[in-house]
């Protein structure tokens, strides 16, 4: 309801909680997913539900922490949940998957999830990537590549994908990502709250890149505030006005 009042008409829900407080499976694996769907329908908010796959707490398959037990799972479990939700709800809810990040989903598991989703009809795939400088450094130490480049080299990134944040990219990555037709999910208030940095928006948009706006947290539930800070952040970074706009248009 807060999101609807804040100007959003549809939300992609990065849905973590699949287990109870002790980390045990519910009798219905989609129990909490069902609660989210019911809430969205009652509020009148469009929903793309994205159950999150989370398996590790760091690159190289570092085991998850005990406090993460509510959302740890495996690709097969997640794909089964997607199939069940689609069977129960038909076309009333769009259901995809969210491999949390490259640090939380090992490469083989990411392959299984992406290929498995394709085998059951495809759908949206959202992933956090290159959010913070440390993540980039850790990915380089683990693989020798930056996160976005690693992903582009090893997965069929397409318009079905949304790369959330993608804050830290080099020029070649920005161009390559724009050419895939994938969406970058920008969350300016959360990126500011966490001190992530500034996305290279003028360069990305200049290459025809597609972006979307979200919150990624409860820091803000206002679409207008996200858009305002998207523009203000670019102004602060570049020290100029009217940055995020089509040529000749105003920013209002």
C-alpha cells in the first residue's frame, strides 16, 4: 500500500524468506510467496515475484551465516516453487527468479537456475551485481574478472535480465551491457544509504541502455523521491544541471 501511494503501480519483489525462523521448510514451500501475492492483489499493486536463490556468504562458496538460514536454498527447490506458483496463479502474477548475486550463488548453481528457468518457459531474472567497490575487488580476486564482465561472458544476458545497481562498471562493460537490452535496476536512496557510489547514467543512456527505478529497501517508498535523487546524484557527481533527460527535454 505504501508503494502504491508512493507512485509505483507495479513492483518486482526480490523475495528472500522461504523458510521459518528455525530454517525449516514450510509444509507449503511457497507459503510466504502466497502471502506477498495476496497482499499485492488486495492493495491493487502489479507484482512480479522473484524468489531469491541464496547459497553462500562470499565468492568461492563460503558457507552462509546461521542468521541467513531463513532464505538459504538450492536451484531445484526454487524452480519447483516457481512452477507451483505459476500453476496456482496462471497469468495473474508474473514469477521469475533472483539469483541474489555472484557472491551468493556459485557458478554451477547459477547455470542450473538459468537453464532450468528456460526449460519451464523462461521469465525475468534479477541479480545484484557490482554494487560496491569491495564486491568488485573480491570478484577480481576470485575470478580475475569484474562482476559485470564475468556475468556477460558466462550467461545469456538479455532483455529478460535486470542487473540491480551495477554501480561500478568500466566503459567497456557499460557499452556491452547496454547492447544486451537488459535493464539496470537503479535504487538511488538505498545506494546513497549504503554509500555504494554513482552509476554512470549519462554514458549508459547514451549507448541506448535501459534502466528501471526501485527502492531495494524500506529507506523510501516514493517513486518521485527515487527519480529526484537519481537526477540529484548525477548533478553532484558531474557538477552540472539537467543530466538525466532526453535531448531538448526538461527534467520535470
